[in-house]
């Protein structure tokens, strides 16, 4: 099953170096340890082994290799991690379709170069004076403009095309990248974006895939100026939802503006704030509130939600107060609920402006407060119905149920759904089984409830800890093996997988055979890699003595456990007066 390319990458990449980019690691024996990034802890139980090319957390049980680490830490898909690490390791991956790969690389180069071109024009060109003034009026700092890759598309029909031609790119490729159009007579091409402020649209990894161009305010009223916002059309690199060639576009269907700069903060806060406009994102980031992303004009897609779900399942949605915004919000919210998100609504306080951008510029604290005080979606909807209806009247109750129940019907998580039904039932004063009986069928019934994040693992029992320690020493120190093999009975060990591991190791050491069926063997191999890491945290000073001690304790813990079991069974036998069973158990007691 082991892919030679993946193995080669793992060999070439130092897992310690990669993980150290995210958290400090200290040397512990031959391994490294640090505070686990996947659960919260005060003393380090996260181990990284350079030799074994793996990590393991003894607190929460997360473990894996450098691929698993990046997928968990960054929320990347496997193909993304593969590409990232292959680049880093200098390993070439064969693409399935070299033509698509070539076109995609070409487009990416063109878009990247164009982004730099627009940025340079914005900072240096006299033509961009009005744009610079506009941005400074919106109080954007130069570092913010740089961080978001904001630029300016100059006036003129061929400025960009000429620039790109000079860099060796052909007209057809520029058209494919969505940056130019063929003129009506078919003979020439011209720039798609002219005299616009350009926002880079990037994926979560920070690669520029397209642009949104915004008119200068002075041009907004001109009849021939075009729409206030123009997006790059759907290209191989960018699309705004809908059917696309997934082979060509894998990884590019999920764009949310600002996600590349927001994702770490989203994860840290376990909350994504969703706004409508790019400027909302930019000013919020500038004010230090960075867990904010925007959808660009459309409703949230399942793909975007899937991407976001890598970082959090909590969404706070802020939309403009106009009706279009409310509708878009509704559409996005239903999709989010269906995808298992917990959704809140951010209400921008009275007098703080019409959108988050206004609000932040007025006072970042107001915006921060609005996010903190976001209300649960169902409470928000109930309050909305209450505005125009008396919920004590029959009509009011019916109206509330009519408006809110279809939304509750979409909730993907059954626990959340039951909670909402209860809230609605209490609000209108109608029993929740009556309301539940009205529940419409879901628009999209396929979604299964997602598993909630694993709860913190319970503390290990003493027997389990000693079993693990004993086996760790047994696996790493050949000198103690005879002692263990003489003194250890499999039933002393706690956990079927440890019993398997011991049986497997024993058969391997003494008879050179593999004694387990494949899936259990894999688990044993895994444990054989993981357990010895523990010894690096607490090395065995005198392995042989420690092994003897552990064997004694395990034997006595085992006797104690057996005695307790016999006692329970004895009480049961006495209760029902089973004489034969009582005699049998008495004999077993004596044998102990
Ligand atoms: Zn952990």
C-alpha cells in the first residue's frame, strides 16, 4: 500500500522542521516534544520522531506522518499537501493529464504576474492617483494593501496585454486566464479590466487565482463604465460555483475572499465571521479582527462550506441590512445548517453604519462587540417574526411555524435540530411533538450528521499505563525480553490491541513468524512505533528492575481485578440462590 513517491517525500522532508514551523519542539531523548496543537494542554505530550517520520500525542491520541500533520493543522486536502511537500522535497509528481496541468500552470503564472503588475501600477503610476486617494479615504494602510494584493488596472485597452506579451505570453493564454477579451472583429485582444481597483482572489493557500475589479467612485455614474464590480470569469483557476470540470479545477472551487489570511484565526477562535464585501474583510483584518472572510456576491456553496469546515463548525454571518442581503443570507444560512454548522447572525448596532466596513471604521470595538453578541439564527428569526406578529395569537403562531420550520428542517445535526424544535415550541407554546409532526422533508436528505470532534480521551487506568510502559521497554530493550516472557501473562495487559501487540512481538522474536491477521497486525505495527516514544519522555534508568517491578504490580492488579469480579458474581449467585455456582466460585477464590 505504501506509495513510493510518498515514501520518498517523507524521506526527504524532515518532519521535525515542518512541525517546528507551527509549534516549538524540545529535544527529548532521540525524539522531540511540545504542546499538542490538536488539544489544549499545559504539559507537553506531543511527540515527534525524526527517525520514524511520525508524530503522536499521548494526550489526545492524534498521530500520523508529515502528510497527516499538515492536513490536520492547515485543513489541506491530501492532493494539496502532496503538491506542497513534493515541491518542498523537489520530487516530481506525474500529473494524470499533462495538458491540463500545463495549461493550469501557465494560467497561474499569468495571473500571478498580473497581480504583481496591478500592485506596481497602484503604488507607482501617476495614473493610479485617484485609486490611491480612494483607498486612503477608506483608511487602508500600505501594509494592508500589500497583504491583500490590492492593485490598479490602468486605463487603456492593451496595457496589460502588451505587458504580458512582452513577458512571452500569447494572447490565447491571456484570454484563457480571463484577463483579456477578443475584439469583435476578431483581430485583436483587449484588457478585460480597465480603470479599476483590483482585488486579488486567492485560495486558502494564498495563490492568486483571479480578480475582482471595482470601479472608481468617480466613474460609477458613467453610463459606459460597466458594473461596479467585475469578476474574472470562470477559468480553469477560478469559478463562482456551478458545474465545472472537477479534474481541471480540483481545489479551486471553494474560494472565500480572505481565507488565506483568516484561516489560522478562524481555527484559533473556532469561529468564522462571514461578511458580504471584500472591503468588510479588509478593514476588519486591518483592525486586528482576522477571522473574517467574504463570499463574493453569491450565496455560500457547499464547496466553500466544506473548505471552511476544515477550520471550524461555527459561523457568524453579517450581511447588509437590505433585502438582497437578507435573501443571500438566508440562502447561505440554509446551506450552512445543512452542512452541520452552528450559525449565528451578527446585527450591526443602530447608528454604526450599514455594513461591517462602516462599523469597523467608526469603531473597531463596536464591530468586535457585534461579533461577540451575535444571536443564534433561530432566535434571530423568531425575533423577526415577532416584529410583525403577535406570537400569542393563533395566526402569529402559525406564521412563526411557517417561516421557521422549513429552516429547522434543513439542520444537518439531529441534536441541534431537536434543540431548535424545542426553542420554537417554547416560543409559540405548542408541544414540540406537534411541531415535529409538521416538519417538512429536507431539501437535501443525503447529508448525514457529522461526528462532533472527539471528546478528550479519558485518563488511562494504572493497569493500562503500566501495560504500555512494560511493552515499550520490551520492544526496545532485548535484554529484558526473557524476564518479560517468563513473567507476563497476556491477561495482565489491559486492552485487546496490547494483547495482540505482545503476542505479535513475542511470536516475531521467538519464532520469526507473524501471528496476526492483516488489520490487527497493522495496528500492532503502529503501536510498536508509538509506544517506544514514551520512553524518550521518561527513560527507564534500570530497565530490568523496572520490568520486574511492573510485572509484580501487574500480577497483583490482575489478581485484584479477578477477585473483584468473583465477588460480584458471588453476590449475584447468592441473590438467586444458585448453590452450584456458589461452590464453583468458592473454589476459584481458593485458587487465587
Ligand atoms: Zn493532543
